[in-house]
């Protein structure tokens, strides 16, 4: 059961309501460690379904709650006069679920009333409840503030006139802010914001109110319950504390290793670049509030640092407690990041635009939150803020210093990871490749790939379209391409190998692959195909060539890893080239084990 | 939709709401026969039906439904 895609923003309401009992059973069966808590809900409205869904969100975050639910609209009586059931329940936390419908002292149109007095009376009711509950139970109290009413009887004047209800709601909300600042244990659940964000026409449901006294429509209950659960979790110190981020197409547009620092999209000169800036600013502010940041990116370390050094970048190298930019599988990197900053898996959120990476991390590190952020930069910020992962009940100077603490506290532990699970991951991707001789329809894409790939590129030779076309028609040349599909979709044409037959040997002048499909063994499938080609043409030997560039260090030992041995160069060779050779044996032993080949 | 088609889909929805995979729905099924069919679950049911069949019950209609047969008749009357 993919509970996270049901319960997290954007919430899957249909499944939440229909499958709530199944979801609950699933969450209880996972064997996660659950903390037991008692929560009293004192409602001014019907709260039954709110409690059911809140229960799911708390379970999802490791809290198994039991609930006391006040009789309908008995929140005031329960708070002030007590109740033997509530007393013996002895709550760990109390939630006062009142809404705009519960406001008693709204000004009446045309009457001569003193607005200040009305506010005093309304506020006084809540203060007396908070203080009575504190005196008796001495536990945190969460209080809804108020949403705006559905209708404005005075139109625009409703906001500014002393008898306007919108005006009254905003004044009461402001007085709540002032009163709770004098008290330690009262927390505001900001439904005023939530209802605005969702829209009042979605929030209010008159039919539901008249038939069953629910103050909000069912469609907003998941948002409500999620927002409330995050506040409650944060009161209990269970907010997330570490945000791990991918780089390419997550913190900036494009691939820094291929496009170069000057080529990535970041900054106000393009719409996309501007959106990345906004996202980075949001992350920077979280960091200032005490959220630790780390990088986990498939990149050369130097490229990652160069990208963060982009002149418009809001986030810089020093903002991150740990930076893992290498070619190891991400779940291993994340595991060691978590160890270095000394946190639990359940305090970590991971953001990555690549669904395959998300799936890997989710499956290997089930307690890490991995939201499906999609691949549109303008949406990322919603997934970051609407899930309220990093909720904090108040911000002290300590929080602002905490980031440094994480950096200082790094433990330089040895990487003791095992790679046993990675093959299972590759298996799970259900990869299929099409590897064949270049046909005319692909020549344009092949040319494009040849001219922009920098990292997995053995020689970085650039050829133009006419040259590629010539290769594809020549019997001495071999021009192979590979397309890769996996369960997440089609990656398209992502790899090219070009070679020429010379003196009974196949000399590879070009071998490149897009970074999108690194560590998928596609290069092995290409190699198998090369062997097959050699066998069918009676070629005995493959000669590989490597030319070092600023960006292709990751393939410096590529031929060696494939089992090539050093090749003695002849005088005509380019001086910076290093040659390798492989003698083709007709063993039929395939290197690729995870990718199915399509005909 | 025919009455039978509505009944079939409704049965599936009842099974989810009442978390009972063996629940068999007939036209005579009413709230006395299904243990958890109280007023709160009645609301859950109505909202789930509205969403699934894309129809809207008027305020008065919701409270007066006696059994499943009546419910289905009303749904079909809403141009299902």
C-alpha cells in the first residue's frame, strides 16, 4: 500500500475516506515503533471524521493516539466545569476545535454596541477555558483560530466597519496572538490561513453543517488533519530536522556537469531560473530557522561545488552540513549523511526530481520522507511548505544556531555500506533497452547528444550532423545507439557508441551516455552489443580510447573496469589519448544482467 | 445506469465504508441491519456517494432515506 502518496500533499481524498480503515490497519501492521499518546478533542462542532483522519496522520508519523471526544458542542462545559471521563482520561494534549460558527459575541447590525467590549467577552471565554485546562491538566492546549465567515452581509465594508463580521474575526484572531504570547502552553492552529489557502467555498459546506454540524467540508479534512498533526508532532519534538536535496533539476535547471555553471538555469534572467531562486530562498529561510541541509547528488564533487558557486545562487556550499556529490547509489549516501549529522531516519526529508531515485530511497530507507515532487520547479515549493515537515512551535536563538551544530557534530564514519540491495533495485526498475545501428530518424538526437554530453564521454569528440550521417552510411563505421525504458517511463535515446574498423580491430572513437541513466548498467548492455557485432564481422580486437577533459574524470578507468588492458600506441595517435584493448573471445558471457533487450 | 449497475457499485462502496468485504447489499438493506450504520457513518456514506456518482443530494433528502432501494431510486432519479 503506497500510503505516502495517499496521505501526503496533494492529498488523495477519495482513498483517504474510503480506505481509512485499511490504511489504519496497514500503518499498524508495519511494525514501526509507535509512541502512545492521549489527546482530548473538545469540539464546538462535529469532530468525528476529523479525529478519524487525524488518527491516520499521527500513526503515519509514529504516534498511536487514543482520543477523548467531548459531547457535541460541550467544549466550554468540559473545559470549565470538568467531567469525570475527561479527568480519568488524563490527556497528554488538548485540542479545542472551535470555528467561526462558535463565535457568540458577533456585533449585531444596527445595534449600538462597543466593539472592544464584545471582543473582550469573546476572548474572555477562551482565556477562562485555557487557564482552567492548564490548572487542571498542565498539558499543551491547541486552539483553532477562526476562519472568515462564508458570507459578507456588508460586502467590502464587512472588513472595515465596526459591525462587520470579517473585521470581528480578524480582531479576535489578533487578540489570540497577543494572549498566547503571555502563556507558555497554548498553541494556535492557524485555520485562518488554511481556509484562505484552500478557498472558503471549498472550506464551508452549508449542507453538511445543517445536516450534521460539521463546520468544514470533507474535502478539506485531510489538509486540516495534516496541518494539525504537524503542529502536534512539533509540540512533541517530532518535526523533521534535516532536508537532503538533489542538485541538477532540483536546486537549479539543467545538469551542471554537462551545461557548465554558466549554462544552468538559475537567476532572474529566465522564468525557470527565477522559480529556482524562489525555491532556494524558501530553503535558505528554513535553514535560518534551524533546519539542517545536505546535498545528495550524482555529480563530480567539483561540479557540485561549482554549481553552488553560481553568482545568483542563494544557497552556498557553507549552507550545507554535508555534501555528497559522487556516483554512489543515493540510499547509501543518504544513510551516511544521516549518520554524520547524527539524526534518526524519521527526521529526514529527501527532495529529488528523479522518480527512480525517489523510489530507491523510499524502498531502502522507509522512514525517510520522500515526497513525489514531480518534475516542475514551480510545484516543489508547495510540497515543501504544504506538508509542514519542519513545523516548529517557536523559534529561539538556539534554533538559529542549530545549523552550525549539525555541521560541527558530523561524525566522520567509514562508509560501511553493502551493495547487496542495489542489484535488487536495478531488478525492480524493469528496464528494457533498444540497442541498434543508427537509423535516419535518430541522427538528429544522436548529434545533439554527442555535442552536449560531457561527463560520461570517453573522448568528448564533437561531430556535426553531416559527419554522423556519413558514419551511419559507411560500412567501415559502426554507429550504435541505445534507448532505455524503465517502469517510470521512457528515458529516450541516451547513449551512443561510434567505432571504425581498422586493421582487423574495431577502434572506438566515441562512447558517451547521458547522466540520467548512470549506474543502470546500460554501458554493459552496449558492450555486449559491441562484442556481438565483432563476432558477426569476424573482428578479433576492440581498441578503446580515453581523452581526459575537465569534466570526464568519472570514466577515466572505464575501459579498465570493462576488462581492457593497456594498448601500445602507434605514432599517429593524438598525444593526449590513452588507448586500451580487448581481445574478443567468443564465450557468449553477457555482462548486462538487468536490462531486457527489445528487438 | 441500470438499477443493478448502481447496486453493484454501491455494494463496493458500502464494503469500503463499513470495512466489510463480505457485505451483500439488497434493496431492503437498511441501517438496522448494518451494525456500524449510525448517523455519522450515514453522512460518510452520503458524501462518498455524492463524490463517486457525481450527484448532489438536497438537504432534506439525506435524512429521510429509509433503505438502500429508496437510495438507489433517488440516485437514478438524479439522471444516473
